[in-house]
């Protein structure tokens, strides 16, 4: 099972290093949702994907014992959306 986790971690790292995320604005985490005005809502599909990848990657890293990387990636996820309770709870557990 650990080999499968490592393969998944490697794939998430490849995804996060891909060109898909290179053109994101530096202040994407501060942008408001254009329909509701809520800062906590993520409107850009690439930003949503990056957030989910960071969140899932951190969970995998935590289960394999790499708590330092898991913490780092959760903090990056909170730069995108700091309102999700699940992410904040994971941060508290690490």
C-alpha cells in the first residue's frame, strides 16, 4: 500500500509542477467570487484543482509519515481558501 501512496504523491507533485498552474495570478487567494462577492469561494477552475491537489497531497504525505511536507502543503492550500474546516482541522492535528 505504501508504494501506491508514493506513486500518488509523485503524480500530485508532477501535477502541481505542470504548466497548468504557472499562469495563475499571485493574488488568486484574495480574489472574490464574482457572483457572490465571497472571498472564500474559489472561482477559477485551475485554482480549484490546485487547492484540491494540495489538500489531497497533504493527506497522503501525512499518512506516509511526512508531516513536514503535509503541513507545508496544507498551508499552501489555506493561501487559496482559508475557510474550509476540514483543512483547518488537519492543520491542528499536524
